[in-house]
């Protein structure tokens, strides 16, 4: 078993910072010590197998991205990152655990959907991974399957109020699933957009000849998100189920969550880097020589990017500070322009929905620290500690403390990261939604359960080193 001492760094947790050395023994953290400490009279730096000098750097728990879609079948194609390429990219960016969505499609058994996801991931991941369960067909059998899900280490499931004919659940189905969740302690994750109403707007826009990517954003107006968020909150209120709303982008949806929380309801919200930094006008409606107005397809995702004139971004940052939103995940769902996004040329509704970003979340949120949006501690909290607590991983993940998995990132605030296909990009995509972004910091060293997977701009990880992590129930259950 290899022993490692990370010396001289500033250990950052959700509650504070301290100068400390971190002793790693095999796969776990053995001790967090005052700098230069001896252990039982032994000079640690001389006795360990490996010393990592973190002087001037931050030592943080590895990121947990609780919303990824490796290999997700969508829109007649599939997300372009496999578990191998996607987890490798995650590691490059300082994320050491992903929670991906296993899919039950219409007509399929939940158990078979989950088994298929285990098969895709097993032996291929560079970092640890867990699953949520998408329930795309709520019926008596799937409700029964939900009752056994927590025993499989899958303590959360996702329903869609959007995408009629694909993953959509109506209110009756949502109510029934939430009743099971209230009984079992499963966390209900909700894609909150009014799918049937959106589909009417989509057809009207297409009939009017409005076929370009920007109209994806027009059809999925903020009212569609606010209304669905409110409805999900009310159904959760009625049933007593805890609720976690995914990829919140509209400030009006944030207000719904905040009001419910103020009233004492157990509801939570996640946003994603794209909603904090990108806008409908600058991205969905973008033009370039290569793709013309279709360039905007790169940023077609749901919920959509919002208009900068409506000031959603300021409200999202503010909600992250005040804990009206609790965490940031990527909703990593990459599609190439060639052969994938291109499927929607001439009809925006056929553009596969999704943005790739698993590699850049830690950096993009660190830039939020530099820009004064959030504190250093909040950076760690919303990217690692809360995801661990929310989804039943805390203690093992999301914190640097004795006994925890040695998932550790050494982050250099004096470093620099240029994001783009040529510079830093390891995701399996032919473009970057983040092309040209400059980050005032750098992921130096990434350790996953004691193994160094990234160091000094070299990848040292291996497919298959990552394991499935069984998750417990959320720590936020009442
Ligand atoms: O655009 C998105 N978000 N694609 C992935 C599927 C989902 O709704 O999360
Ligand atoms: Zn979704
Ligand atoms: Zn998603």
C-alpha cells in the first residue's frame, strides 16, 4: 500500500480553510495534521513513499458531478462520451466521482435498464461512479421496482415533465412515484418543464418557418420551467416526498424553490455552469462562418440557455450564495456537431439536447470565486460536499477527513487554464461549448482513492480503476 503526504497546502472544506498536511494510506485518508507534524515520533515526509508539495495551493476534496449522461440515447443518436472517455475527462478536471443516469425506456423493466448501465460502466471508468435511475415508464411494475432501488445503492430517481413520447411522465404518474419515494426515502429528481405546452410552441414555430437553434430557447420559455417547478413542488408537498429539481436555469423557478424552502418544504435545486455563464443571445443565437446560424446548435440543451436581458445569471449566482440553490452539476450530455447536432439542421426540435462540460465544472466554478460570486468554501461545498450529502456519499466522499476515500485535488490558484478543443479538451466532442474561456487557476494533481490519475499535465489513470459506489439515502431527509 502506497503512503503519500500532501504537504504545505491550504486544505479547504465547506466550513473553512487551514494550513495542513494530509496523510494518505492506500485508498484512504489516514490523518489531517498540522504542517510538518510527526506521527508517533516519525518524520512523515521521510517515511512515506511519496510526497506532494502543495505549497501555495489548495487541497480540496475531489469534485462530485451528480448529473452526467454518458452514452445516453437521445434524439436518434447517443451522447458521444463513453464511460471511459467521459470519466477520463472528468478526472482531468478534478472530478473524482460522477453520478450518471441509468435509463429505463418506455416498455422496459427498471431492473433491466439499471443492469444495462452497470454493463456500460463496469471496467471502463477512471474514477468512481454511482447511478440515479431515470424512470421513463411509470407503471405498476416500475413503482414496485422503485421500492427495491435503495438496496441496489441507487437512492434517487429522475422523472421528466418534458419530452412527451420519450421520457415524459404525466401528473398521475408523478404522484404515484412520489408516494413510493415518500415511503422509501428515495430522492425524486425532476426535469421541470411543461413538455406538452412546449411541444405546441415547437410546432407553431416550425410551421412559421422558425427552424434555427435559437427557437429552441423561444419554445422553452421561462414560464414553462416556472410552471412545472411549481407543480412538482405541489405534488411533492402533497405526498411528503423530498424533491430535487435538476438543471434550474430560470430565476422564476429559483423563486419557486426558495418560497417552498422558506415554507419549510424539503426541496432542493441544482444549476449548471452553462446557466451561470452562457446566454441565449450570445450562444444559441450565435453565427459563425463554419456553421452559419446553426452554430447555436452547440448550446441546445434543456432547460435552455436564458436571455441575458432577463438577468437570470445574477439571480442564479445569488441563489448559490444564499443556499436557495444547493449545488452545481454539469448535466454533461455531449454531442458532436458532425452527424449528431447536425440531425437538427432545418428543424431545431431534432437537435439532440445537451452540452458537454464534465471536464470544466471545477475550473468554471473556481472562476466564480475569483470573480467574487462565491467564497472558496462555498466552491468546495457546492461542487463536492453538498453533492455527497445530498446523494448519500458523505463521509466516504466530499470531505478531507480521516477515514474518507483519498479523492483529493491539488488546485493551483496561481495557475491558468485555457479552455478549448485544442488546449485542454479531453471530452469526446468535436467542439467545446466553453471555447475561449480563460480560468485563473489550474487543476494540478488529482488523486482517486489514493491513486494519482492526473499530475503535472499528465494523465496517469486507467480505465477500470473506478468502481461502482453504492449510495445511502440523502442526509437531507426529514
Ligand atoms: O439537454 C439536456 N439536458 N440533455 C440531457 C437530458 C436531460 O434532460 O437532462
Ligand atoms: Zn433533464
Ligand atoms: Zn440531464
